[in-house]
C-alpha cells in the first residue's frame, strides 16, 4: 500500500513538473468540458456558437507570422450567436429599424476573425463599419449597419444553410461574401458526395462528457485528471477534427467539389435575387509566404483557391454581380497576413477599403 502511494506521489510530482514547468501550453491546459465550450451542436449544421456566451480568455495569437505582436481577445456573442461589433455582443435588432440599411458579411474565419493589436480589436467588418461612419454615408437617409455573420470553420454549404435558416431573418438589404479555402478538405476527402455528408458531421458530445466533468473537481491528482480529460473530454483546439470525417487525400481530384462549391454560391445568389437582396462577391486571397512556398500541401491548396476564384468570377459575370477581386488587389506580403489566409489589422483595412469602394458604387446607384 505504501509502495502504491509512493508511486502515485512520484507520478504526480513528475507530471506537474513536466506539464507546468516544461510544457505550460500543453494539451492538458487546453482541454475543457462541454459546458465551458462556447460552441454547441445543431440539427442542420456542424456547430454554432452559443448566444450570449463569453469566448476564451485573452491570449497571444498562435499564427506563424508576427508572433507576439497580436492577441486573441475575449468577447461575448450576440443574440444570433455571432461575434459582431467592437465587443462581439452587438445585438441584431428584430424587426429591423426603418432607418437602418443592414449589410451582413458572410464567410468563415477570415470574416468572423477578431485580432487584438495594442488593446484595439480588429475585424474586416469592424473596419468596414468605421468607413461608413467616418464618411457619414447613407442610402435613402438610412444608416448603414454592418453585421458580422462569419463563423470560423464553415464551408460554403454551412454558410448557405445558416443564411437560409437564420441570417435571412435579420432582413438584410445586402450580403457581402468573402469565402474560399474551407471547402477544400471536403473536395479532397474520399468518396465525394455533393451534400458533403462524406466529410462532415455534427458536433457530438461524448456520453462520458458531463460525468467526466463533474468528477474532476473531486480528484486531487493532476495526472489522473489529465488522463480523464485526454480520453473523455472535448479539446477546444480541435473543433474541426470533431466535425470532420472520411479519409483526406491530397491527390484526390477536386472537380466534383468545385462543382458543388459553384452550386452553393449560385444558390446563395438565387435566394438573394429572389428576395431583392443586393449581393457582392469577392475573390479569395491565399498567401504562400516563404516558410510554406515549397510545401506540397499549401501549393495544392493555393492552386485550388485559384480555381475557386475562377468560379466566383464566372458567377459574377453570369449574374451581372459586383465582384471585388481582392485576389488581385491585396498584395501578398507579411504586413498584410498572419498566415496563408488570415489578415493582419493592416490587411483587414485593405480588404474593408476594397469592399467599401464596391459597396459605394452599388449603393450610389440605388440612392
């Protein structure tokens, strides 16, 4: 018995030294209970963010470029489960006030992403709102309201479904779509199915989740808690893994996937046209910075993003839509990017300025 106690104490000492001293950012610190997650499952989507929930605490951004310069902030989601406005919790008033011209920005993390620099939050929809406020631009005496409807991890199918089932209830006057890249895993997953059921699944809560979470507080030994967390609880850093299925192969053909991508974007356009909602499309930026320019994975992704951009240009031409060709307009330099797709605050400002110019052209023709 004494030998067992000694062994347990020895393991505890070694574990605490290893985790807390040698690896303070290990997975032990990142795994949290389901109740603490700010995501939840949904019957028709892989996941949504909970409404009115506070996101993770402020911490240094983990992007490969500009390490130590930017931070992830702590925000509260709004009444639709999005982060919008300076603090994230800018609610969408329903019904829409008569004096408001509402613009919803659709996309994944490159739209929904917030980054902190010198204590100031940045997102491209925030920068877009600043431009309208600064220029006092109105349409038919209505103030322009920018709503961030971006959700990190979403593909084009998720965006269309979320738009049809929820965002459309915001009664938007205009939609801005900046989206690409996230569908590529679906394209290259074996046995492609056009509804993406071959590669996506809804967020599931392990049966043992709540039980594991409830007993942790009563276990004094950190290494025992780690084993429970490691095998029975959700890792907040691997949400995309939790909603992905199927075998990904870089050599798979993307043709069928691109056809589904085109269908999804065209469906969004058709809905907007049917409801007299203005829609502006944008091509997508992929930056092969020095550290990844020779990578087969990133090179393959970059090639497919180019093909997605060709799809977006063709949809714009076929439907006589305004297109912001950010793929050509934004310079591929580290000053504008924190990784291959996400922007620095400077990059967000450029993206917002390009979209603002296009919006002004469209809005002036309507006023």
